[in-house]
């Protein structure tokens, strides 16, 4: 298991069992970076939680993973909080995001290679790249609009980013 994924797993297990937030003792070089991070949790191949930040909000990647792992397990509004009885059945992935860059037209997007951010005023929807069942740019944008409550006819700004995905 990759150290970033192990950190997410140990964080969730510690928090769900004890309510304590894990403090990593030693940081690998990639944990010391600053970047946006998403932590995804699956159970039986189905999404169980996914929360993240598209730009860094904490001192380093390790702190982003810890905060987002806890939020994925306990605060994703689509799911009830993870229970102790589920812990053995959970699978984790960690996505480290590149800085989002503006996109002039959808020809610059590719749902397998790039994640997308759709923005209209203060509303913003994000979708990670290379997700099962999302095969076109149009699907990606539609999902982002729905997440953010942005209507199809509203003008939007588009941004793309890449991820390093760890499982």
C-alpha cells in the first residue's frame, strides 16, 4: 500500500474508532508538498465517500490527506458516516491535483486525462478524471454543473487539472 493511501486508511480507522485525529510522525517528501488532495473511499466497488480540496488549504499534503480522509468518512452529505464495522471492507484512493488551469474551449479537455472544474460566479463543481462511467467531456461538464447547481444555459468558466492517483 502506498504511504499516502496508508495515511488515509490509518486516519479514518483512528478517527472512527477513537475520535482522535492522527498526527503523522514522519513525512515522506511527497507528503511535504503543497497541493489539492481528494480522498475517495469505496466499499464493495461502490463509492462510500469522496471529499477534497482543489487547491492547497493546509501546510502540506499529509495534513490535506488527514482532513479530507476524515471528511470523506464522516461528512460527505451523500452518505451516512462510516461505522467501525465497515472499516475492514473499505478501499481508499488519494488523488494529488495539479494547479487548475483555465480552458478556452472543450477541445482542451479529455475525461480520461483531465479533471474539470466548472465555475459560475461563486458556484463551483469539480469532477476528478478517469472515473468509471464518465466517457465524454459533455458528461463531465454536466455532472459538474449538477453538483454546483449551475443550469445548462448559464455561462461558465472551465478549468482543467491532472492528478497523481494512488491506490
